[in-house]
C-alpha cells in the first residue's frame, strides 16, 4: 500500500524543475519591474476582516473568516489588490511621496472549506502625479513581461474616465450606472434616466460607426465638448503605446467589474483570445478606504497560469543550446516554443523529421539536451525531455 498525503483540491506541492521554473518566472517579473522603479515587498496573508471587506464585496464569501484567541475577526487573503493596498495605505498615511511596489501574493478561496490556492504577480503604484507616465510604465511592465511567455499579446482598454466625466456632469450615480452597464441592463426599463441611456447610446453609436480608436474620440468630442481634457489625455496615451509597438484595442460595449476600476483599465489577451492578466487605475478602491482621492495603478497576472501553460519549458539559465524535436504538434505551437528559447538567447536547433523518434534521438550528439514536442505537450500534459 502506497502512503500518500492528500491536499485540498486546488492546492499543490511543487518540486524539481517546476519549483525552479517558479523561481525563474518570479525573478523575470521582478527584474522587469525594477527597470521602472518598483521595489520588492512582502505582505501578510492574513488581515482583519473589516479591512478586506472595506475594499468591496468581492472578498465576501471567498475568503476564510475566523477568530483568533482574543476574539478578533480575521480573514485569509482572498484578493491580491486589497492585500497589496494595505501596504500602500500605510505609506500614504505617513508620506506624500509616490510609491511603486511589486510582489508575489498568495490567494486563497473558500467554499466552506479551502478549494483553491494560487499566486498573483502584482505591481502597484500610488500617489503618481503624472497619470500619463504611470499608465505608460504600467503598460510597458505588462507588455515586456507577458510577451516573453505568450508571444503576441493585445491590450483591451476600458475607458472609464469618459463615462465618469459624463456621469458626474449629468449628476448620475457612477456606481449604479456602471453596474447597469456591466450587467447589460441599460436596454431594459430598469432605470428611468434619459440622460444615462442617451450617453451610453451616443458613445456606443460613435464607436460602432467609426474606424480606429482616435476617430471614435474625435466623434465623441464633437458630441460632448466637455470631454476635451479626458480625450486629449487618452489620445496622448494611445499615441505613446503605438510608438512603443504595444498592440491595443478600445472596448466600448463591454465592461469589467467596476468594484475597483476607474480611469483607464485593461485586460490582456493572448493569441488565442484568452485573458491572461488585467490592470489599470483603481483610484476608487483606495479612496473609499482612505476617504481621500489617491491615484493608484496596478497590474496583476497569475503565476500558475504561466507555469501550467508552459510546463514544457526549460528555464535553466545554464542551458546554452537545445534541440527541439517536432513530433505531432501544430506548427504554430512548435514555433512558439522555438521563439521562447531564442528570446532567452538560447541556441535552438529545431528538428522536423518523418523518421522514427528513436532514430532521430540516436543521431543527436552525445549528451545533447533536447525536448520532444508533441500533442501531449500542446495540451499541457507530460512531455519527454533529454535531461533532468
């Protein structure tokens, strides 16, 4: 009988090359952030219950709530942003200087019992006086890091600042309006507010009938001249992203959850149109906690998503060259693997052969490092490698 210790579903032990891959991925992220002035920090996994709940209802029902031996109500971290912002709020309370921090945050989710655990890599900045520089640096951090692992990526931008300005001008409750937009209830007769319907219809119509993001902004400016400052700022950001080769698209008819979001927010998608990260301005969440307006920008991605998607990758820094053998995977997938290693200055020797695998392996130089890439590898299961 084999002795085996069970872990709750969604919790994992890592060993061997996977643990080493985690270390290298985290180091990649930290090195990328340091270029833009971020400092490394560590934060506690547990906090007072009211601290988490003040950041919004997202934590309710997802975190593990309990009492310590003194009867104080505590909660395990259920959201990476609220966890990092505890550090930011301490800084804001004692200093007016800006702060840029980065870290790995453990996330726990509970449904009566623990059912999920994973890590977020997150970069957060507060008290930034120049929003254009803050947005630009945040986009660059996300683009430089994620493109290493996912290749071509696209940013879908949600422009909350335009709607926020209009809602404030027409005295419309922003939180209610965004909730209605997010749940797509505006078309239903649930809100007797002509201005809200008119604003949303005008914005969506302008976006639908225009080609290109900048032309949409021009059309909106004709209808709502009061948006001039907001649109000029957004135009500068889009031009900056274009000059730096960052692929983006403005999304007008769909909305992220607005519990935290404000200003300009984004999600990042890979070539398969899968969401791999998100970020942007989160002034609302900090302002509600600290009761004053504080500029806050953040970006986060899942460490486990990167690790699981690329479990065939060898991230050993001592590897100078490798043979990649295409067995029966798609050409696109094989090309992505080759591109990954070349981006890390590893000499890649791709082999596409109709010969039997044993024959191909026997022809390799002695002690060569190699990976056989097949359908199983493309589906993120076990793979064959020539060394450990």
